[in-house]
């Protein structure tokens, strides 16, 4: 089973939503966590917009990337273009992608759009990982 790390600046919105969707949609297929270049707290808007999509992330917590070891993950996904700021060993995992999504923390009205973009990308990621593990 592939281990996936979603990472963002503060682990408060985008990476939390990605973790929520991946846990919800990838049950039994992937192991998932998320972190930030620094830890903060999960934004209430992220919790609310995910609840609207049928996913409860209210028990997720913000974690710092420094709490984890890169060698424990197969897949690293940056959601904010922060890939350039990651320690090099995080960029050399089996899969590294930098999704560069808009930051809804700065524009709360875009939370639903960003949430839906994340859901679509997580679905594609899970499908890609399933295909690669079968091949």
C-alpha cells in the first residue's frame, strides 16, 4: 500500500482537505497524512466546506513536516507550490507532484472551488497509484 504525504505551507486548509478526501476515497488503497512547512491549526472554513462534501475532517490536526521522515513515504504532493522550499529528500520520492492550488485562506469565498479541484486531483492520484501498483 502506497504511503502519501500531502504538504502545504501551514497544513491548515488545502493539505487538510486533500488528506480528508484521500482517506475517504482511498480506504484500503493508500495510507495518507498531511503536514505543513510549519504547523498551525485546521481552518474552520476547511472543516465546513468538507462537511458540505460529506467528509468530516474535524478531528484532523495540523502537523509540521519536520515530524516525519521522507523515507517513510512513496508519494509527496505539494498543494501550494511550496515544493521549491521542501528539503531535497522530499522531492526524490517515487512520486512528487506540485499542484499549485489557490490559497482559500486568503479568499474564503473560493473554498468550495478549491475543495472540488482537490477532490478531482485526489481521485486521479488514487487511480494512477492503483494502475502503477498493478503494472
